[in-house]
C-alpha cells in the first residue's frame, strides 16, 4: 500500500478539491489522498477534516459512510486539522437543526444574532458572516503562539463563510478569535488537534502558510 501522508476526509460535504489542491501546492512531495475509506484514515500520517453545509447533514453523512470511529480515533492521536464545519462537529451540540456533534469538546455551536449587529460605523452586519476578517492569535495560555501560527502575522485576514460559531466551555483551548461584532472563537488547539472556523484553502498567503505549518507540525 502506498504511504498516505495526508488524508482529507470525504463524507460528501466538504470543499475537497480546493483543500486537496492547496495541500498539494504547499507539500508537493507528499501523498495527499481524498478518501471516504476508514482504513485510509487509520493509516494516514495526518488528517484534514473539512466541511461545508448544515451540521445535521454533515453528521448524518459521516455516520452513513462509517467514518465516525476513524475520525474520532485520528483526532485523538494524529496531527489533525479541522476546517469550518470540521471544527463545529467536534463539539457536543449545535443550534443548527438541534444536532448532536461528535462531543470531543464540551460546548455548543451558536448562531450569530440577527438583531443589534452593527459595525463601528453603524452599518448592519449580515448573517452569514461572509468574506475576509482579521484573526487574532490567543497567547493567554502560552508565551509563544501555536506552531500553526508560525510566520503568520497576528491579525492576519482569513476568509469566512458561516452563520454559526463554536462556544467552548473550556476557554483554554481557544487558539484564535475574530470579531463580528463581538468576539467569537475562530480557532481551537489542544495537543495534536487544531481546528479553525475560516477556510485556509481560500485565504491566500496566510492560509497557505497555515497549511504548510500543518504539514510540518510535530505535536
């Protein structure tokens, strides 16, 4: 069997081509495989867990393909990068469809309020939150930024498309935040796992740098 350096989990709900192409760009000598085979996920060195769409649909499709166990196992022992819904699914519960998540982290997925959301100029903010926004690296728990922030300026802009955000019970896992207009968690980090609400594969230089950091990360 050919060595799998990076497995991109395919459960029918992710922007898989963009993610895989971005990984191939930053790691041309690595074998990047988009897969829905649990055995591939078990055998891969690194896991990327992307997602788009509604949380109930994502959980249903993950289970329909028999991928829950392999994803949960990988999240506990391999370099693991969650993207967008791939972050939200790691938590216990989502307001979207009143859906249960994978429960790897305690906390909920909340919807942005649709009232009293205005920017500093008084302009009404729309939901979904779509477009570029600054991401601030959380260094409260450590003197240095996480390895996946290496060579990325604090406050760099990343690309978002979402109506929901995670609200961890344990604030020590928050690895980054953005504002819309209030602070919301944009990244979490714990041990071998890092997950983000934004799309690094759509985030130009900063996003490619994060993916490169992930490819070389030794947690």
